[in-house]
């Protein structure tokens, strides 16, 4: 995912869009790695949290997630099943603004409503606006607030294989991830 162009001229990235909306927008890209093809669907809400009144702004996102699970369940429940693509939402990369002041009340509210429906992985956006020390402090602050509000986030599982176990340990220590998005 990180070495592939997810957005195209037909589906421009969030920074190239003019409109902001709380509607759910999707873009699909085929990722090929080591002979494995994976169709990745990126679900985006480019105006989430930007309104003056943000009460219930999470509703379109939750309705989208629930509708995808319902579609899949309905297809699986049929007597004569057709093979359909799995369009369920398996993971939410929740981008946190690099304010240095922790989670906003909207972040907490949204994650509390979402954490029982999908795996949440918190990500600090625009991490290059912070020093390494500020970023480390901000990560601890976010994790403390997540724990304080009893929000369940994705935990990389414990595994038997030594190599994979080391990788999962490194990933667990880096949550929330800090990213810099570079637009060409």
C-alpha cells in the first residue's frame, strides 16, 4: 500500500479535492506484491469534523460500514450463493491531527462509536510538523486517552514464529503510527 499510487486522475487524493463533505467516497486500486493480488478499497470522508455542528457526523460512516457487513451476510445466507467480492470494512486508519494536545472530543466520540464495528488503527497525520520528542510525547498522550476512554484499537497479535513475533513487537511499539504523506 505504501509503495503504490492509490489515487489517480479519476479519483484524486484528498489534498487535490475542492469539495469537503461527510459523504463516504471510495477509490479502488489493485495492489500486486510477491504474486499476490489484493484489491484495496480506500474509503474516505474528506470533510469529516469540519462542520460548525459536528453532532452525528459519524452516522454516514457507521451506516456505510454496517451496510457492507449486511450485504456480505445477506450474500452468505442465501441458499444458492454467488461468489461476491468481500467489500466489508476490515480496518479504519483513523488520522489524528498533529495538534500536540491529544485527541479532540470528536475523535473520542467517533472512535467510541466505531471500535466495536471495525479495527481502528490510530495514525498521526503530518508527523513532520513535530519534532521526534514532540511526536513521542503525543503518541503517549493519545494512547493514554484511548485507554482512559476504553477505546479498543487494533492490537497486533502474539504469534509463535520468531521472525513474525519480532515484527509484531516493533509494530505494537510504534502505535499510533506517525506518517508523512507526500503528494507528487
